[in-house]
C-alpha cells in the first residue's frame, strides 16, 4: 500500500527555504524538518527561479488553458476508444452465438 501523501502549505515551504538560505547544509535542515533533502532542494530551486510563481499549489495551475484542454480531450478520446473496443468484442461474441443457433 502506498504511504499517505503529505501536503505542505506555501508558508511552510517558504520558511523551509528560508532556513536553507540561512544555513548551507540542506541535509541537516531536511533532517530537522523531517523532509527528504531532494524535496527541499527542489523547493529552493523553484523559489530561486521565480518567487512569484513558486508554490502556487495544485500542480495543474502552472499549465495554460490550452494544455488543460488537450489533457481533457485525450482523456475523452481514451474513454471513447475503450467503449469502441468493448462494443467490438460484444458484437463478435453475439454474432458467434447467432451463427451457432442457425447451424442447429
């Protein structure tokens, strides 16, 4: 079973990044906060790249509307293809049964 995913607020991430900037050793800060060092360094990198867009949350809000629409359309296409495949199999099964009944 997967471990439960932890969510951290923007304020928590900002304070953690602030501690990293005060101290040089990311590993010790991560250990104190009970985080993985790679997560903390990713937060620090995101913050240093663009402070206004860092930690906006939700993950999908960084995508523009065109990308969101593509994701939605691909999901609908997958569902339609799955329905089509199921119907094809059902038709072949029922047509086999009809041929068997005719031959009796």
